[in-house]
């Protein structure tokens, strides 16, 4: 829906907007999948499998077992994070936005950037703010005609 660019020059992370989030190796994908059962998550990943690029980052999950462990951690924390998973030099943290009445997942909010600016400790520092904003978006979503 929206994107805000922090750095205007130098070291930047500028992802494509509007594309479908790859579920297997992105923070957004992990946040979404963590809201499902393991079987449902793996089924969605399997449907998207043809789109997984060969040049993933060094920390991308390499098996369903690794993916399920990341989903377990995301469920425990309430958010997902990746470091150099989709590409070398990028990191992200993500959490879901839920419908305020029935709790179903209606979207994902993420913060992403260069790994040099967003190491693991910084991702976890940003998580409470991210969760605050997902709560605000969840509450505001009831005003949208899409969710009535």
C-alpha cells in the first residue's frame, strides 16, 4: 500500500512494491505463514515453489524443517525477521495486520533495510514499534469498506 524510503543516498534498500511476497524466505512471508498451521504453511510454500530464485541469501531456509523452525520462533515472538535471507546485505522484520472484529489476517507490515543498518539486534529493537503500528492498522481497518 505504501513505502517510505529512509536514506536518500548512499547505502539504501529499495525493494519492489506491489509484488507478491515470497513466502519461503522473506520476513513478510514468514509473518503470514506463522499465522497458519504448519501443514497450511507448507502447502502455500509448495504452491509458490517455482518462484524461489537460485541466488537466495546465505541465511535463507534450505529446507521445510528450517522454515518451520523460523515459523515457530515467529509465533513465539509475534513477529518474523530475516537477515540476508532473500539477498545478501538485506534484513527485515514483519508482523501481521488483523481484522479488528474476527482476527483474520488482512495484511503484513514490514521494516526492511541494509543489513549494515539493521543487524539482528536492531530488528528486535524495532519489533515493539512495528507491533504497535500493526495494532493501529488493525484497529483502523474497520473503517475501510474492504473489511465490512
